[in-house]
């Protein structure tokens, strides 16, 4: 059982706390044990005007496999010294440390973001960069996975980060099932923009979702921007511009990401050889699949299959 400790600091943002509580608690099943802690056990004030009850004090971090720090008010001041010390100690002994929204300030005060790329809510990114010049602040992405330290933008991006961690721990299919239960898109890439110009389809059905669905059914075929633009009945230039406005990424980046995701599902759920999976997902050759898969997941298809088969 993987023990996740959510550290609620005074003035915690309730929705930022709800994301890990739901993914690692309600949906975690027998995979995770979630503990809500604070500096002292007892009620913790929230930005919603009512308190939450921390069942454990700061000592809970000593047994944490993962520590999550939700956003909190008062980021212009350091959190309690006991919280900073506990975060440093947890990371030093090998615990994974995550922040959601302005929880990144607690990690920065603990020195855990020094020399690392990190993100936070776009409204707080400039302050984080100013206060902590040793942190490489990226204000434009949903989340950053730096291995043992992960940070996310605000509110909904916290769900994206928690699903990403579930996917990293237990595979794409487990994350997809959790997303379906939450009625969410199964995956938003961490590099996607925090602000998407037009997240909903235009009135009258003018969005590109039908073309994306069409492409997902043809991942095994050669696909390019020109072909997708023809399906959408627009020029390639217009298609690329509208695609980025709707998704926050380019058509080819989106297509590559979806092909890798399809390969992950097949590796987890079938015994097909890598060569066959490469063909089914549109990579053409096993060498091409291995190259793109390694770039996206930092592992090989064979190692990925072995790891998640063993976990299952």
C-alpha cells in the first residue's frame, strides 16, 4: 500500500486538496492509503470558509511515500518551520513530493525546487520566479514531472497531475478508468498550455473534435496535417491555428501523444509483439516506436510492459 500524505497548510485551497483526496483516496482503492495531515492534527482553515479535519500531525510525513501540498493562502510568507523541515526530511529519505497550484511555494521555501523546472498557477508564477530565482518557473504548462518532485498549475490541473501520477504508478488503463469515473478527459499532457484560447467547440459545430475523433480511429494509417485539414474542410494553415486554439498543442504533437497512449494500452492489455503494436499505432517500425516511446515515457516498450504486467 502506497501511503500518500496530503499536507494541508493554513488557508488551504479546498479544490486543490480535493483532487489528490479523490484520486488517491476515493478512487485509489487498494493502491493508495491517503492521510490528511497538517502541522498539528485538528481543524485547518480553508479558502472556502469552513475547516477540514486533519487526522494527523506533521509527523505523518515521516511514513509518507508521496507528499502532496495543495495550494494555500499567505504565500507571501513562509509556511511554518515544522512544515518546511518535514518536507525536506521526507524528500531526503526518498519520498516523492508534489504540489498543486500555490503549494509550489512551500516546496520552494523548503529548497526542493532549486535548480529545477516547476510550475504553479499562472497568476502566481511571476511572484514565484521573483521570490525564488533559483527555480526555473514555467508559467505556461499544466504540470511538470521532475521525477521525485512534481508541480502543477491551479485547480483542474491538480487532477491532471494526480492522474499522471496514477498513470506513472499503475499504467494508462488504470488512469483512464479513474478519469472515466470523474467524467474527465483521460489525459492532458503536462506541456499543454494553462490557457487555451477556445476550449469549447464553436456554436454550430465548428470545432475540430470530429476530426480528432476521426484521426483516433485511424492511428494505424499515415496521417498528417494536410489530411486532417481536408477532413475538416479547411486549409492546413487554418487547421493548425484552430487546432492549437482548441487543444493548446500542435496537430502533430497531439497525434504523436495519442499514438504513444495507444501503444501503452496495448502493451498493458495484450501480448502482441512490439512490432505488431508499432504497426497498429502508426509508428511503422518497432525502432520508430521505441524511439518515440522512450522520449515520451523515459523507458522502453518492453520494460514498460514488464513493469505493468508485474504490478497487475
